[in-house]
C-alpha cells in the first residue's frame, strides 16, 4: 500500500484519486451504490467511514479494482481529538474489529464519537498489525502549538503519512490552526507519505 501511495502525486489527489469519502453508513449522505457510481472512473478511491468498514461488505463493491479499503477513527492524543485514517488493512483481523463501532450511532453521531474516541497509539498499532497504512487526517485542523513535534511523536507509534492535499471545506475551513504549506513541509522533513481526498459527505444530488 505504501508503494502505491508513493506513486501518486499532487495532481492525482486533486483530479484522479480520492482517499477520503463518507457514506451514510457513518455521517455521510450518499449510499454506497451512489458513491461507487460517482467515483468509478477515478484511478483510485476509498470509502473511509467513521469507525466502520461496513461499506466493504457490500457485494457490488467487489467488482471494483480501483477501490482501497479504508476507515477513519476518532482518537484522542495529547488532549487533542484527531482522526486517523487506515488503508489496506485486513478488515477481518480480530484485533482490528474491536476498534469498530458497535452500531450506526457510534459511527454517525458526532457527540457520541467524541466521548468514545479511541487511544491514538493503540489505534495506530492495531491498524499496522492488521497490515494497514496509517495516515493522519486533516492535520491543519489540530489545536496544538507545535504541529511538527505533534506529528513527529506519532511517527514512533507507526504513523506512515499525513493527509496533505485536502480542501478544508465545511467547518474545517474555519477551524484551522495551521497552514497547509506547513503540513507539506513536515511531511517532506520526515519522509512521510502525502495523501489526499475531499472528505466527501454529500449525496451528489
């Protein structure tokens, strides 16, 4: 998975690759079928529902060779609520399955997700143990004085990369504490993977 991600460039993430999409199985509006139809012509895409990989149990998804298994977990780290993206892991791994929400509300309700957020270190290590790649989502939004130090400390637990090419739309366009250029520089400094996606939550209608 890391090798594949390294083959993508900035233009890919703005035009041909979308690794951050939510369905109505978490807090998005579109169903899985609509997402598949909408993104089927991309080079690669990933449904990254909060605390859920239920989308990947859909029979129709099996025919798509350009989809990458993904998930987004709500986590606490150093008193900051962060989102950790996992890609390409074995979703049938027993340790990994323990991280998943037990019902739809645990995947869709923002307040409940806040109170049930996972431990970042354990989450990273669990995804890694399941063979996955770990990416820090929308880093410019995190309230920490030193983003460089914050990201560097996550690397020791297995962080592979940071979401660099991200539009910061919706409320994240307002709640933003760091510059995107800063994220890019940190990624280059520590040779981290640079990924991207739209964080789509809409219905395409």
